C-alpha cells in the first residue's frame, strides 16, 4: 500500500488552498492523509479544523476519482513533540476522525 501526506498549516481555511485536490489522480489504493492535527490547538481559531475537513471533502468529491476516504496526521510527525503532549495529540486524531 502507498500513502501520501499533505501539509495543511494550522491556520489554513481558504478554499483556494484545497482546490488543487480536485485535480488529484492518485491510485485508488493510495492512502491520503491530511495534516489537520495542530500541535498547538489552543492557538487555532475555532472551527478551523471543521472548515478544513469540509474543504478537503469537497475538493476530493470533485476529483477524477470522486469522493474517497482519507486520514489525518500532524503536520510534521510527532518525533519532536514532548512526550507529555502525545496523549492529547492522539485524542485530537480521534476527535477529528469521529467528527461528522
């Protein structure tokens, strides 16, 4: 299986940033992951992640392959995160995936 991770800056909620996904032609077996898990969630404007999810879904629905499932990740992995912050980041992963 192949996967690709797309960087999404914590503040980003402009449709133009996500619009190029409509031209995505990745193999259906390629797992798509978007960096929606903010390292500093308290610094992110309320509703940003929800907007990001909506914009990703809309752009992928317009792509050649149509709507597809995708996952979330942090922007640059968790290798440099303080050990004590890992549980909260994992909880954020779950919350984003579980949101309607």
